[in-house]
């Protein structure tokens, strides 16, 4: 990648302590900072591909992927600047055009949940993370689930696990974001669900009712990356419930999604 990007020297990536990555990012320009996080994210993907799949992705293929992805992010940011020029500032609303997680308004928390589901065996894992308007973590979880019959069942169980974890540490208004449109539709429907996951849908609705105000929103996978990573990591790190942080291996994803709070 150094042929394409002006990355720091190899010795700069040495683990010199728990905050080595933050120290490194503080010493480089903003554009290089983003590229380092993209590189680390891709390295994690390749590791997972080697462990869980055939591991045949090439280095040259990853180089081309990162070049293209960085350019797409740059173009998306430029397009956003053009669209927002002269516009009145307003809270950001989740849309299908989002390219990554966005912070909630002040005084609100956002809970993201996701599941990993193995079609052949029914084995499933859940990931969930709750963050405030500053992007600070309230709680994150990795959880092995009981066997599921479908990806929708796994997603519903992940949402419920995230809600139950959040209830221990927070009782104010919040937003639940998921990338499973079916479950979002069932949870928010005014009619009685006929979904095979009806019992779980009912449990989710009951958990939601414990909060003074809430919203349930469908987002794309890229806006749910940290929850997705938590679900995927469960196989390697086991069940986790971490207050005010995420597992170390997902710190790069957390840092890449850090944003300024919405007024």
C-alpha cells in the first residue's frame, strides 16, 4: 500500500502499549489517519477470510479494493459538501445513503444490533453496541445465541440481547438501528405480528416499552459495521459484556466511526 498511500514507517505500527494506535493516529495528517484505519479494517477482513473461508483473496486485490473504497468515500464526502452548501443546519437523520454510523442528537442514545447466522447449522451469534451523541460507548456485547431457524430469528434475538444489556445502564430515550428490514417492520407494525418470530417480536416490544421514548430504524450494513463486527468476533473471543468500551480488536472500527455530536 505504500506505493499508493504515504503511510508511516513499519516501526510506527509496533504495539507500544494499550494506546499505541491513538498515539500513531495523533502523529499523522487527517487523510492518512483515515487510510490507516481503512488498512487495519481490511487486515481484519483478510484474517477472518483466512479463518472462516478459503483465504484466497490476493494482496493486489486488497490494494485495488482499498484504493477504490477510499476514493468512493472521498467522492461521497465531496457530494455531501455540495448538497449542504447554504443549507440550514439540522440533525442528521439515518437514510439508506449513509455510508457509516451517525451519532444521535444530544440527550439520546443509539443502540446498534446485528447477528451472524450459519445457514447449515443454525449456529448464531449476536453483537450490540450503545453509544451517545459524542460517540462514547455505554455498553457493548458479544453473545452466543441458541440455535436459530432463520437469519430473522437470529436478528430478533440479537436485538433483544442488546435491549436487555442497555436496560442495565441506561433508561432514557434512544434509537434502535438494525440492518434487518423484516424485523424492523414487524417490531414497528401496528398490527399483531404473524411472523414465525412472533414471541421474540413481542419480547422486543415489551423491552422497548420500558424506555420513555424510542425509535426503531432500518439502516444499511455499512451503518451497522461495529455491531456486525461484534457478532462476527464472538466466535473467537466468546461472550462479552463491556461497559464504556468495545473489545480491543474492534477499536479501529469504533475510532473510524467517531463523529462530532449533533446539536
